[in-house]
C-alpha cells in the first residue's frame, strides 16, 4: 500500500512537471521572435507571415508558380513610442508586388521589445498610391495614433491616372495582438 502511494505521488508530480514544461513550450512558440533591426523583422500581410532580410522578402505566389511575391521596405518611417513602454518603436510602409503591374502598400509597425523588434500585421493602404508623410495624430485625444498620409485616385479612375486625392489612415496599434485598429479622426460622438 505504501509503495502504491509513493508511485502515485511520483506519477502525479511528473504529470504536473510535464504540464508546466509543455505550457512553457507553447507560450515560447507563440511569442514572436525579436530581431535587432526592424528591417529584418517578421510581419503578417494578408494572413501570411513574411520575414524580411535587409528590408526584402521573396516567395512563390502559389505552390509551383513561376511568379514571385516581393515584399519590400518602402520607408516613410515614424520613430516614436507606439505602446507606452518608453521604448522608441517604428511605424513605416511596406510594398508588395505580385507579378503584374500592381504595387500594394501596407502600414506596419515594429515594436522595440525586450526581445528586440517584433513586427505587426500589415494594414492595407491601397494599390499604386503615392505615400506622403507618416506622423502622429495632432488630436490631443489620440494617444499613440499614427497617421499615414497618401494620395489616391478618385473612385472609378483608372490606375493609369496619377493619384491626386489626399487621404489619411488614422491607425492605433494593439500591442497585444500586433494589429492596427482604425481611429476616426474627428468622431462626432467624442466628448469635449
């Protein structure tokens, strides 16, 4: 009887140790890997993980396809603390070319964490737009809101027409999910 209790106790302790080891492994795997240069971080574009190397990533458009998807660092950087932790993060634009003539523009961020820079989800700005400046919102109610300014075409205009309509995307990064949220620049329901 005493041996059975000892074996049961040891088995129970091994199960608990195994549970914590597995839980720790799963947690570590879910954490994004940080890098020392944000141009080498991993970002998510349209649900696909893309790891940049010196600001560029290439991959096949589809399995067995001859065409490539090229993702590139475009620039328009804003260096600022985007999550309130006191570290300087970076918001900027990536482009993606998928064969053909389209160039798709995405707003991304690289948070400066204890592990290094961790990339965000990309927010689609547009196809063949003309990026302008990237700034912090001047609205005093907008804490950590990034404004991506760009020129686009009027609705229905051909892509051969030069972008001439000024637009702005007001975005705030959810640092837990690493995804952008849209912020209305002058929401009528805001309190004074």
